[in-house]
């Protein structure tokens, strides 16, 4: 339990007193108390202040602030400060500076500018973590370690290139195997010496293509470079993690992730984190279902373990094209959305607005005006008071689901570097289509990797599973044979983990499970549409639906046809099939359907398997989810509409934790942007 040392939902955020004069500190303490702030993240970008030169370490300001926060009853999430190296390090050790995709060596500036394979960076970042851990290991304010900050970005320097060769050698052993998995005979790329291998960049294999996507002539090389860079940054994290664990073995360690962030394979990272934390920054027009999916993705990284909401803005951001204010009530609503889906903390970036540089217009609990008489502060204080009253009722509770959506970073990388069939195919968007259909129906879904225990789920959905990794097809067959229901889609089962096509017909290793053969794959132009024609009123669906983007031309090999295409030369060919497999069944959606098809079909598929919504009915824009602890169930109802909405509890009864309001079951109304947390009886 992350909150064991402070048993409540932690409330706070990033605090940068190193950017302010000391008279401000006392005023901040006063306002933290008014707002109910009880955890502050310190030292995120203070490396240059802490270490003014190679040999000198000065933690005087941090000593004072740790003591001051503890005296005020505020715990500390202590960062290692290594997210931005000092200027002296870039001058003295230029190997710490990254080389970009176009081969240009960076100068000092910005952040995330440290090469993960720089010996100097690894040496000094690890030493800084050691110094901090040794100094504060027994400090009563210290609650959790925060390693670096928002890891990301790739480097293409000589150090990375040399390390890539070593990584490839360790993974494949011989050049013969490298040449095989990369299909290096194509375009005369056969390698005869390890030194011939270079980083895939705009100087070699890659370029920026349509829609800003990275294109490559050799998917296998580029896929492995992404694995390597993710592993390289992970190694930097692990070095610092091991350093602090040496002194504080019992304190949890984390680093803040960023949802569906493409650069890093977060499933691999999560194995080395005591608790997952992440930064949630939806825009004004981000669908609530997308934010919900990101929370569920972060919760799924460690098998459903509660996570930390490390950052969100109290009001507006500074880096989006249009930085809208959060409307009244939205900050509270979105905070509880995180809690509803597994967060045991509610934390902000930032607690006080910066006075200068690029984040000076990023929202904060304490605005530039410097006092508590602002709308944002009042809302933050009200939420702080509520969270205090909730106590430990919700912390360490679990979110339960009977549906799983499989998500995979390496599949994402490979799919969007594929040279065809269409640039419109976006992995996260396709996964969200399926998630959104379940979300609208009030059906809970976990977002997990194929390594997860699938036996806990009655329905497993794998949207666009282009890559079938070793052992996954057998695992899915076992799951389905034992009575599970498996759903996958167009452009699935095409390649193995090396992005080599599985020969013998699509969908490769999934062919037996699905009972189909995909002969061809048609990519539709943006303005083109086809039709899904439903056979014999299956599931009580409408007679037909639109489909677009991609159409697999499939033949059945034992599967039953539930819908066919309505147009073009493949009219009458299967568009939706189901294959009986052991005691279960496997569905194939051969084309990208309009949203209404998934919104109507998936709930019916769930209902046949006894998977029911959490409430009998709800207005559009009302979100429901359930957390369970010690046999007690807590139903969250969140109204994302600006106006009041209704929902039907059916025969469920309980009382709202926030207000004490009794809910006797049946129809109930919820004000605009309001929240209920119903302890069910």
C-alpha cells in the first residue's frame, strides 16, 4: 500500500521552493494548510542548485524545506533531480548531450537532453541519487522516491550506436541470426561485421513521412532500436532506483509515466516500479472515455494495483495549442475519475505558478496573484477537505472487470512503422474505439498485456493485434478452449515479434483459432465507405452499418459468418465471423466499423456472457465504475455533462460517502459535473 505511512488519499503536487525566495515559503505553508495539501513533490529539477560543480554538493535549501514541510504535517515525494543535467556537466562532459534524429548534437538547454548511454550521465545521476538517499534516509517527511521525471526521447550518438550493437549481440547472439530476423538480404543489407550496424535515423533507414509518422526501410532494425532506447532509459532509472534502495529498502520507488506515451514500453518499466505513477493532461475536448482508458492502462501495468496520479493541472496547461481553463467543477470531477479507476493520490503540477520561462502560464493551486481568493484555490481547498473526510475508506481498493483489452507497445511501434496498408491506421485510436463502446455501456474493462492472467476474464479483446509474439497464440487458444471469448480485428496475426510475416496465410498463428483465412487486405481512401450487412438479425442488430479504412477479404475455415460486406467486388464476403473453439469462441471483425456498430454489438456480446453494466441505465455522459475493498463495494457515478443527468441504480442501495445522502435504488439524478461515491449495501 503506497499510503501506509499516511493512510488517506494523498493530496498535493510538485513544489519548487528552490525557484523562490524564503519569505514566500512561509506563505506557501499557510496556504497549503488552507488547501488540505499533505504531500509535496520536491527537487524535480534542482540538480544544478544541488551540485554547482563536479565535486560540490549543497543541500542546505532542501534540508530546510524537508524540515519545514514535516513541521507542517506535509510528507515529501522526493525526486532525484536528474531530469535535467547542469550546464557545467554539458560543458565538461559533452557525451551527456544527445544527438537528434537528423544527426545534430544538442547543446545545453531544455530538458530530457541527457544521453541514456553517456558514461558521465550515468555516473553523476547515480551518485546524486546515492547522496540524496544517504542524507534523507531517516527523515520523517520522506514518503516515496520519485526517480528523474517523465523519461522519454531517443538519442542517436556514437555511444548509443555502440551500445545498440552490444544490445543486438546480446539479444541474437550471432550475425547470422541478426541477418535472419532483420531480413537483411533485402536491399543488400547483409551484415558481415558488428561494426557495420548503425542506428536507424534520417541518416540511414528512417524519415518523417505522412501525418508525422516515422517511416523506415527496415522495420526489424527500427523496431529493435525502439526496444533498445526504451531499455537504455530504463537502465538509467534502475541505476538510480538501486542507489536509493541501498539506503531505503522499504520505501516505495516510482517515476512518472505519461499514459499512452509511444517512446517507452511501460509494461517492461512497471516491473521495476514499486508503484505506477502518471501525469494526466486531457484537453478540454478529450473524450472522458479516452482519459478513463489511460487510467485503466496505467492500473493494468502492475496487474490492477492502485496507482499514483502524480500530476494534473488545477486549471489550464501551457503546452497545448489551445490551453482552455477547466470549467467550474471539472478539476474535482477529473480528480475523482482518477480515484474511481484506481488512483490512491490526487496530485498537481504545480502548487505555485512559476514566475518565468515556459511553464509560467501552467495552472497552479497558488496563482500569480499569490493569495487564496481565487476560484481555482477555492476548488482545490474544497477537494482537499473532501479527501480528508474520506480518510482511508478507498485506499488500496481494487477495480474489478470481466473484460480485458490487450494493449502492446511493441505491436504499436511495428504497426505504425508498417509500409502499408494505410496511414490512417492508428493503434491507440483503434483500441479506444472498442474501449469507448464498453465505457458508454457502463461495462468495466482492464487494459492489460498479453502476459496477464487471462483466466480472470470472460471476454478478451485484442484490437489490431498485428504482431503475434512467441507463445501468445497458444495462450489465446488455451484461454478460448477453456470457455473464454476472444475478439480480434482486421490486420491481426500478420507478423511475429521481429516483424517478419508469418507465412502460410493471414492471420498467421491465429488462423486455427479464428477459423478464417484472409486472402487480401483493402485500404479505403478517406472518403470511401463500405457496408457491414448483418445476417439473420444476429444479436438484434440493425440490418447494416458503415465501415471504412480497411477491409480484410476473408474466407471461412470453420467459422460461422455473422455479417458480410455490402459493396465493391467483395460484396457478400464475410465481415464478421465467430469460430467455436473448444468450450469458447473466437470472433473476427474484418473491417473498421462505425462507432454505433461496436456500441450496439459489444454490450450484447457481454450480456450473453453475463457481463452486465454497473447500473441499469444512465444518461449519456455519465460514467460508472466500482472499487472493492474488504468485501465492501464503492460505486462511483460521475456526470461529465454540464447539466444534470439521471441514472438507474436498479435494486442497488447505499449511501454517498461524500454527502451521506441515502440512495434507495431506482432512478436518481446527479447535478452537472458532480460525483457520487456510493457505498453499496
